């Protein structure tokens, strides 16, 4: 039962990281908040979820750079 709760928490954390990483493209600063860093670090053990989050961050930064160009 606890593993189910933990998996749900990791999934919610992944969605939170994805939502907050979208804000990275809107800001002029490329700095990542400490809370976002901690959340991503917590997801490193969950390879699939971490990959989704890393792809979201990469896509957001790519799009922001493309718009600025």
C-alpha cells in the first residue's frame, strides 16, 4: 500500500516539475529555482519520470531560445 502512495507521489511530483519547467521559457533568467532542482533530484531514481521531466525542460529551453533568435 505504501509503495502505491509513493508511486502516486512521484507521478504528482513529475507533473509539478513539468508544469514549473514551462515557466523557464517565459522568464529572462535561465536560473532554475532551488525547489525545482530538489524535485528533479528526487526523481532521479525514477528513470522514466526523470526522462519525461528532462525532455520537458529541454523542449522549453529550446523553444525559448528559438523565439529569442
